[in-house]
C-alpha cells in the first residue's frame, strides 16, 4: 500500500507579514492598557494626596530657590491704618531669610483675616525677596451696647477691637439683642436723610425693621415698622417748618399712619395745663 504523505505548504511571505502585524497590534494594546491603568492609579493617588504633594513640592522648590537668592528680606503692607504691623508679622510667623516660595499664601491670607480690623487681604510675592500684603480694613459705623458692654461694629455687624473708647464717642449707639443683624438697614435708611442722621445719637432696635431713634440726646422718635422712609421725610418737613426739635418735645410717636403723637416734657406739660395753650 502506497503511503500517503501529508504535505504542509510553507507560509507565504504575505502571511508572515500579517502575522507579525497582528502580534505588534496586541503588544501595543497591552502597553496602552498598562499605561492607562497606571495613569488612573496615579490620578487617584494624586486626588487623595494632592494637598500633601503640592505642599511638599513647594517646600522642596523653596529650599532649592533659596540658594538663588529668593528668600524673604522685606514685607510691605498697604492699606493698613488701624491694624498693627507687628501684629501682622506675629500672626504670619515670618522670619527673614525664609524661602519665598515656601510661604503658603492661602494660609497666610486666612490667618490675617482673623485679625479684628481686617476685612479682606490680598498677598503676592515680589521676586526676588519681598512679600506684598494689601489690606482692606473694616469701617466702624456704630457702637453696640449689649448686656452692659459696648462693642465697635461695622455695617455688616462685625466686631472690632476698641482699645481707645474716646476716639469713637461720636459714633451712633445701637441697642438691642438683635440689632447687629439690622445695622446695615438702619444706616441705609439714615443715609437718605443726612440732616436727621447727624442728629441721631442712639437707635434702639425693637423688632424686625422697627427702630426707635434718639435725636440730640433728648428727643425719642418711634418709627413705624413699614414705610420708615415716609415717616422720616415727614419728620424732616416738620422740622424745617416748625423747628420741632427745638421745642419742649420729649417724644414723637410716628407708628400710626397719618398720625403724629407728641409727648411734651414735664415742664412744658405743666405749663400747658396752667395756660391751656401749647408751650
């Protein structure tokens, strides 16, 4: 019996090229997959450790640039009127020779905004050796009296240190537990009537937008809760025509619409009882 030999045709050159190409494609896919996974892992690590990484990077960079002369030699503070510069430097714990790039500007900004008189802060590096600090300070508009203590406040009701009380005696005195929430509204109201505003020495918060004003430290004016602007416009008109504040008036009640109730001083009331006429 004749034997049958199996004959295998050798691969052509074209098949070899195709096979090599497919093998190369698989390797590239594997390399791309590994690279992508590595990038994802690094991204997750950087997300959870980014703050530490950036801090460490800046510290290392700061130490490196210190040898190039980029170290703190001067601190310039602009906009400072009431805030003590020594207090600023103490708050930041700055030392001459500290690497300029190692100073965390965001952290320094937060620390300075904790100071009593500081409203807003902007900090920037001025290479090679200077830190520039721009400060916006709070503007006191009133003294708040509460539970036997007096505090200096701005329009937003924020506190400020008051070491020298005599320097602020001319400010408006506001009274009331919840007065701080409404200081800005009160000042906005009084700003519309400067002739009255400069005569207001105290304001007592009653509720919501209702205030009682004290003018010239002798006349109490009870404003309505609504349409306080209308009431003050009417009061100003009466003052211009009749010099109401110069008369023997103790209190003016304007809470009821289209009504004005005057309360005379005891002396003026007694005189009126005797004569039957207005004092």
